[in-house]
C-alpha cells in the first residue's frame, strides 16, 4: 500500500531522505529508467530541498499546478511532505504522465497532457515552473508568464536560468546543448533564457513581490529560485 501523506513541520536532517525513499517506492511499477531517474533526480537536484524548504516556511503551497511536471516526482514529494493540498501536473510527455499518475495512487494528484505554450492554466494557490521557461522561445516565455500571473492566486515559484552569470551561464548553455544532443533534439528553437530583470518586471507589474536566490548547489550552473508572492511588502 503506498505511503500516505505525512506533514513535516520542519525539515529535520533525516526527513528528506525518508521522503525521497517514499516517493521512489511509488514508482516500483514504472520503467527501469524512471525508477533510477526519480530517486537520483530528487537526491541530486538542489531544487528538491530548496522548494520543499520554501513550502515548509510558507506553511504549505495549497493547491499547486506543476507546469512541465515530467514524471511528477517533485509534486509527489510535496504531497507526501504535507507541502501541498493537491497537485495538477501538466506536461507534453504522455508516457511520463502515465507513470506519474500510477505513482500518485491514493494522493490528491492529477496529471494531464498539455502544451504549455498554448494551454489554459488552472486557478490555483501556487504555480510551480522548474527548468521549463528557458526551454520556450522568448515570445512564448512572455505569453506563458502572462497566463501564469492571471492564474496564480497566491504565488509563483520558478527555477530559472540566469543568462548573466558569466562562466556559470556559459556552462549552462553547454550543458543544455549536450542534453539536447543526447536526446536528438537539436532542431528546437535556440536557447534564449529571459533575463532576470525582464522576468522580475513582468511579475512585479502584475502585483507580485519577487525574491531571487541561488539554486545551483555545488553544480556549475546558473540556476536561481524565484519566488513571486501576491500582495504589497
């Protein structure tokens, strides 16, 4: 029987490994690649602890829309930790969504196929966008942000690619090119991350307070975590 959600009021040293193990166990029926990917991604990606810690500090994310959710492991981690009340995951990868839905048995989670460049977004407390925005052409990035500020009732959380961090940004561009080459995906649009001042301006003009912190851990990458909350300072 899959483990039910257990609220964690704070992240004790042993809590995160236990949570990751509980999430990974839910993918026991998935493909071998997915079984390896889920646990490895959650353990190694600094976004895992950063986003879960943020959810704890804010008293939970409430209802969450996870845009570009992939296999859904971060959404399930939030649910098992009590960091989200419910999750709607949206992605174009049908097989990954099917594995996510199977892993979410018994949890308030739903995963649906959607093209984020055009799909309507659900009203929710928190919109989560991790490593997705820079994958889109610049015009589509702005269009998605416009739809996000209209849909998010309380906050938006983005892990973004900062193109202005010197050697870190150069490493990021190389890593993204290598990832695309490995997937045979080099015919996609050029990699054009929105500059952070422009991204911040879109959110602040829509009435959000914005804070940006590093989110690269020990990796040579230009990843930052952006929190945008509604309301005045």
